[in-house]
């Protein structure tokens, strides 16, 4: 038991130390997610101000500061809180004889780094796409995902407005994906992670980008806006589930873009039940009545 407690504490303290070092610029810039997130956010926000899609939307849009709280809470604070629990889980599996290569289907570690990154990016995105569908399809998961869909005016920071329970769901599935890839995450995986942040910020931004013919590969703000639409096609629990890539929606026929004015109503039918307070939203979803 003491080994588990020690692992929990070491992981928890280590996470705090790493983020503090990041704030002080004591980690390499290419893995400094703290200042990287701030820089990307400022750039995309600047683009929103200079090239607004919805010109009547305020620079400081509705719930701007709420989304800012979510950005830092989900990306840093919650990652610190949960780090120790994931370490205990990792040790538990190890004690049961389950290693990072136990479910290996393909070993990408022997491939050229560029191919490693492409396969890692594509596989990770597909796992996230599947997870995203689960969040919409099953009511007990949708209760938490409603927080993300409570956005009424889209902007870059809405990217990271999501309930912390989603982190608990996404992280293990990502770990399983890594195990399938030989238990190996490319050394330069930071390229994939930063790319995902950039695409996610742009997809939620007040900027009209469609990527031309590349829209069939990469997600975009026009496509993702309809994912947040109040009115969905009859019989569908969601559309445009893509995270970074749109190709999955086109392959599995969940794509839907009837027009591109950007003026549609966002939200869902019982959105009035969502509390306005950040702290109250953190505990939202645990009651079946919600």
C-alpha cells in the first residue's frame, strides 16, 4: 500500500513542479504547454478580432471569462489532481501483469518519426471521435457533455469548456490506443498535441475557415458550429463529431452543413438547467434529474 501512496504523492508533486517550471520558462519551449496555450489563444483571439465571422459578436463574448476558467482548470489544475490516480492505476495494471505492450497490434517505434507522428495523430483523433459519439449517444454521459454544449456564442476558449468527467473518459481510451500502437508515444508527440490545440481553438473561433477541398480531411469552424446547433436533423443525436479531422464524419455519414452564415442558434432543449456558476457546473450532471 505504501508503494501506491508514494507513487500517488510523487506523481502529484511532480505535476505541480512541472507546471511551475513551465510558468518560469524552465522547461523547453516545445513542451511548455502553459505558455504555448496562452500564445495560441492570443493569436486566435487576435484573428477573431481582425477577421470576425459574426461581426455583431462582442470581442469579450458571452461567457468569455467562464471559458477562460475552464481552459486553465481542465488543462492544468485537473491534470494535477488526477495525475496521482492515473499513476496508481498504472501500477495496478503492472501488478496484474498488464504492460504497455500487452495489447500491441502495431509497433510504430521502428518507423520513421514523420510516419510515427502521422499514425499517432490519426489514431488518436479517431479514438476521440468515437469517444465524442459516446458522449452524445448515452444519456448518462450526455449529462456531463452538456456543459460543453451550453456555449451560446462561439469563440476560441469554448474549445476547453468541458466537464472534468470527460477527462476521466478520454484519458484511459487514449492510453489503450497507445498500447495498441506498441505502448509507444513518439518523442515528438508534442507536435501532435500543439496541432490539436490549434485546430480545436480555430474550430470554436469566430472566424470563417473552410479549408477548401481540405474540408473533407480537417475539421473547421463552419462544420463545428453545426455540431453545436440547437436544431439537429430529425432522428440524429448529433452531427459533425470530428475533433481535428472531419474525414470520419464524411466516411460514416455524420456530416451536416446546410449553410454557412454562422448565425444559427446554439445549445440544446433543456439548457436552462445548466447553472451559470463555474463551481456549480463542476458538480453538474451527477443527479439523474439533470
